[in-house]
C-alpha cells in the first residue's frame, strides 16, 4: 500500500505491457502444470472476465446501466460462428468478426441508448436480451433452436501430439482476453478515457468543459459491445456451438452481479469476477455433497449464494472491495 | 372473423395481466425511484402462499384474498427492512443508480431460492375457479373463456379502486405528493418514509393479484413470473413510468401488439414485438408516452 501524501506515479504503457506479458507468460506456465478440467475452467474464467470488463466499461465508467449484455454477446457469437462455419474463414478472423460486428451493432444501439437514461435504458436493453436470441429462430441461416457449430479446429500440429484441445481453448481465450483488456486499460487511462469518468461523475460539468457527452456515451456503448461480442464468441467456442439457449437473460444478471461484487469502478477485479462465476456452482456442488440434500436443494443453492453475495456486496462494499481496502489504510 | 374477435379478446385479457404488473412497477418507481425486479419473486411467493391456502381450504377465493394481503405485507416488509437500510448506506456516487437494481435482483434470487427450498422446484398447478372452456362464436370455439372474462373484470375493478384511492382520498394525495416532491411533502407534514412503504405495499398487493390471476393458465414454479415481470416492466416504460394510466395504456398497447403479431404473422414474434414496440415508442418519446412534461432526473 502506498503511503498517504506520496505522489502516485502513473503506470506507463510500456510498463503495463510488460506486466501483461509477464502475466500471460505465467498463465502459460500454469497451463502446462494443470489438468484439462482446470484448463477448461480457466478458459471460462477468461471469457467471463472479458464480459465483466464490458460491463465495467459501460456501467462503471460511462454510467449507463445495461441489462442486455447477453444479447450483445449473442450477436458476437453468431457473427463469429457465421464467419467460421458459413464463410469458412480462419477462427482468429472469426473471433475478430465477433468483436467487430457486435461493436457496430452496439454503435447503432448506442445511438438510441444515448437518448435514454436510467430505467428507460435498463428496460430497452432488457427487452433486447429476451428478444434477440429468439430472433435467431426466425432465420434458417442461424440454425434455429439447434444453432450452428463454432469450431476453432484442433490445436496446430506444431505444438505436438499431447497438446490437448482444452489447452488450445485456454490459450485462445486467455490471449484474447489479455489483449482486449490491455487495450481497454490503456484506453481508460488515456486522456480520452478520463473524459469517461468525468461524464460519469458529473455529466453537466463535463458538458460545460466541452466534452460531447452524447457522442462519448455512444462510443462507450460501441466499445463495450465489441468487448462483449468477443467474449460471446469465446463462450460459444468453449461450448462448440451457438444457439439461442446459450444466452439466457440470467447470464446478463450473473455478469452484472459479478461486476458489482468485484467492483464496478475498476478493471482490477474482473479476473476475480470470472473466478467467482466459475467457482460458485462448484462450491455449491461440494456443499451439497457434504451436507446432502434433495435435487431441488442442489438446483437452487448456486442461485442463493450468488444472490446473497450480490446483496452483501451492495450493502458493505458498494464501490468494490478495492475501495474498502483503500479506506482502511 | 372469429380469429379477429379471438385476437381482440385475448389481447385485452393479456394486456390486463401485464397492466397489474406494470402498475406494481410504476407504484414502486414513483414512491422510491427503484425498479423493483424482486416483484416477480414477491408475486410468485404470494401465489405459492395462495396455492398452500387452496390445498388447505379448497377455496380459490380465500386464497386470492390471502395472496393479495400477504403481497401487501411482504411489499411493506421489504421496503421497511431491506430497501430503506440499503438507501441509508448507499448515498453517493454513481452506485446510487445501480445499487437498487442490483439489490432487488439479489432479493429476487433469494426469494426464488427460498421458494425452491420450501416448496420444491417442480411445477404445481392452480385450478381456475371458473370454466376455462372457450366461448362459442358462430359455431367455432374461440380462445376466450369465463376465466378470461373474470380476469378482465378483476383488473378493471382493481384499476377503479386504485384510481379512487389516488384521486379521492387523503392517503392518495399523500402518495402523489411524496412521489412528486419528497422534500415539499415532508415540509407539509407528510411522513414520506411511511408513505413510501405504503406505495410498496399497494404494489405488492397488485403483484399478488397478478400472480393469482396469471398462474391458473400456466404452471407454478419459482421462476413462473419472470416473463410477466419483464413484460410489465416494458409496459411501464412504454407508459412513461410515472402514471397509472400510462401503465395500463402501455400494457394494452403491448398486449395488442404481441397478440396480433403472433396471431397474424408468426408465433415466434412474441419477444421481438415487445422490443420493437418499446424502441419505436422510445425513439419518438424517450421518456415514454405519458411522462410528465417536467424532466424528473432519474
């Protein structure tokens, strides 16, 4: 912890790049030491962390509350799946398309959203989250209920025979998440990123200082949508197919919950958020196997734990756990 | 022709149910500036209480009264012992906007989990108190029954009672005053906090009624009212979130749009229609159809 009064030196981009590469390298080493199950779970952690990043960016930094993040993830997922499955493009291009198409979609949506505030935006995005996945049933090219496959193919031969599919998933998702988060962190610490915080904290003052609040909100929506789209693409890569049922409304709510639990105003907690989302069903399972219980009990326990966490987070650390630590020192 | 008549009547009865939920949302929004997602949980909980009463007494009507009363009590308890302490703790910063949403979402999860613990997660059903067989019009049976008529009548009576309460009584005046300007209401000697709790109670009763009228057509399970909550919320937003009339109008617009598009175009258009109607309304009027002129700063 830094001492009070000491001037805080901002982390430079180069230093941050070094930290990200170091972290990625540590992940690679770790990936070699653990089994397939852990790798698979790790891929989900990276994917969820990315989705939570999109919420932190939109809600924490630009003050727009969206309940439709799962819909934007679905847009990205379908865009990626179509690029790979129908157009036959390289999986990496497919994932880039996930981010791009969702970003453009978010740009259009953001033009509407910038006019709306608070509950109106929440309502619109909520309606989007329930309606968009069912739209997929309307168009045969999107594969209706069964969906379409999202196959990134086996790991390249040069990595050797015992390089498992799960390790390949982990590499892709961790790398994609790291690159994207690096980009977002740099954006937010830049001069442009500071205007986000200005608008969030006081839109009127920001406007008076010459910031175009409307355009900024639209941009934030578009970038956040792109990030959500990439995480949607990664998510369906992990379950190797995209269908309307992969993006229920509850996904939006879980992600928002995880974002609140680990801190809406800082990107530092996003990995923790991903871990929470992956770990809770596991914890609930082990709890149930220890104390025993009916099938109904097993089904509702994860929901109970998540909800209790949400409420505790709002009551005790409304600005994130990091904020609480800062206050105590 | 019969298809058209069926569509109109079904739209009315669907719209009526959405209206009850929309009113519950609007009442809470007006009194505390909270979108109460827990309403789905509260309504389904009261319906489970009603279900238990039916199991014990065999009477739908007793169950209906118990459900509405317990809805009011649960609403008041949630505001007094859950929302008010949270508002006391979370006062500043952008989290103020998000905290109530997250808190009510968390509460929704807790209520649904508790229902799962107590009643289990399997589907239950509630027998409708009157015939659900469709009427015969020009020789063909249409999808509108005594039960749908009953729903319409109940909702109409509830609207009437609420309108009388709000327009003709002192309590109604206090409710409107605290919603319009809490500070001035407080200065005029209105106990704003208690009035807010009363708003939550009326909303809870409205949700309880919605549950008991909605569930007999479907099944009862912990998440049974989620869809209705979303539709009620959309209807409330269409209506502008501030007026009860707006909520009913929004619900009817939504009911007609959904039923007509699913009848005449494709049954898969249920949700997309809701979204399209909402976005069209908000593009023209960003604060809903019947929002007051004065901006209220959500």
